[in-house]
C-alpha cells in the first residue's frame, strides 16, 4: 500500500515499521530505540537476530549521536554521502538498542541518497533499516517487490525504481584510519582506498565475525541458478542442467530463441547490470522458472566483484 511521506512519519512515530526508498534498495524502517518495533522488523523479515541492522541518518550531526567517536579519517569519506557507503564504527551503546547492533559494540551507519527518505529522517531522526525483503530473497528495488514479500497492505513510500539496485558497500573503519571491506557494493574498493589513501586490511575470516550478515544465504530466487563462466559454454550447460531460462547480456539475445531470455543489459555495463539484477531474479520467480543459467563471463572492472558476489550468493555459493 503506497503511503505519503507524512503518513510514513506518523506511522513510524506510532511504532509501526514502514518501507522506505533509498538509492540502493528499499529498506524496512524502525526507530533505533523502540525494542518492540525493532523486534517486529526482524519478525516481518524472518531475519536471524544475530544479523545487525544499518542505521540511516540525514546528517553528520545525527550520526554523531550514534557513535562513540568520529575517526578523523571519516572526513575523507564524507564526499560519498549521501550515497551507497555504510561505515561500521564504535557505537554509543546507550543511543542504539542492542537489538539493532545484534549485541555488538559497533554500529553501521549511512546517509542514503533519496530525497523522500532524507525528509523522513530529518523529521523522525535516525532509522534502522534492513532491506525490505523476506530474509534470503533478492532485495527489493521497486515498491511492488516489497508488496510481493510483505503483502499488498504493507505500507511503502513509493520512491520509484532504485538507481543503484544493490545494497551499499559496507566497510569497518578503525580509529587509526585502517579499514576493511565487509560487503562489496556500488562503491568500489578502489574508490575507498583512493579516498582514505590506504589499502584495506585483508579480512576474509575476520569479516565473517565482524559482519554476521555475510554468513547467511542471500539474494536467492526460488529458481535453481547455475553459473556459467564462459559464454561459449552457455548452450552446453543449459542442456546439461535442462534449464528453461538464460540470464545474460544483449549480445546473447538472439542466439537462444527457444529459451526464455532475461537481459542484464550490455555486457560490462556494470551500473546497468547491477540495477537490473534483482528485478530479473524476482522475474524468474514470477515466471515460475525452475532452473536457469546465468552468464558470468564478464570483463575486468572495479565493479566486477560486486556483480559476481551477488550472483554467487543468489546461486547458493555463500563463500563465493
Ligand atoms: O543499501 C543498503 O545497505 C540497504 C539499504 C536499505 O540501506 N540495507 C541493507 O541492509 O542492505 P541489510 O540489513 O540487508 O544488510 C546489512 C548488512 C549486513 O551484512 C550486516 O551484517 C551488516 O550490514 N552490518 C550491520 N551492522 C553491522 C555491524 N555493527 N558490524 C558489522 N556489520 C554490520
Ligand atoms: Mg538484506
């Protein structure tokens, strides 16, 4: 059910979670200190309680209230806000419910780039918001996706299609300016290294402890999805798996006419590919596709890992 910004503000203040638009994906918003409301968000999503939430703010002033201190290196990251960067910092534990932090002493924060949500945040204050999808499903990039998961009566602020289409890049920033990449996203590791003038600390094992969300299966359609690493092998793999659909790029469009074809745009146009990915994965389910092959033969690029990360998770390869 589409609601206005005014209605969203009123519902949130009454303790009712609502879905809000961001530039990455739609979020399911709750006040950061209303434990009943936060509990509801975990229940609506079916989210494991050990997976902490990102807190969204409109300004650095709001951010300041949530953290123990602002590392000086944060100044170098300000230029990415509002935008798809989430930074994990030491929490001011008294201002953020332990339910939001999943008991950790840190808090993940970001300033989203969407005018409607910024208006809501300015009025209501910081809002914790996981992606507004049932846990494990592809994140919603349209209001209709939220309604598909939570029911047509669920309150959603309609902010149109999400411009980025995948979740924010998450980093841990330490007091001394060191940092780790916890989740790939629309902002590349290179852009962050450049801004901080520092390479990330290696973190595969630690990241799994620091960012519990990485342990869970994600972004998966109901369809079984098989990855194909070489486009010359597409036909062979489709025959072998008995797949009825192909998720690929414009250059393959007319080559497999007997199959259902889903396009991620032009091969190597990563921003467009990322923007389309979840919509396509959800479309597979709408079309009742049981088994599909997805083309992973994509060129070198700083966003290649982001695309492959989401595809790997969607095809059930959590460590991918
Ligand atoms: O783009 C996004 O980030 C979207 C929009 C709504 O802002 N939100 C989103 O939230 O993707 P969610 O809940 O689906 O993913 C949050 C990720 C999880 O991987 C979680 O483990 C990590 O952020 N995270 C949250 N708080 C953390 C913390 N204190 N330390 C480490 N990781 C944290
Ligand atoms: Mg999510």
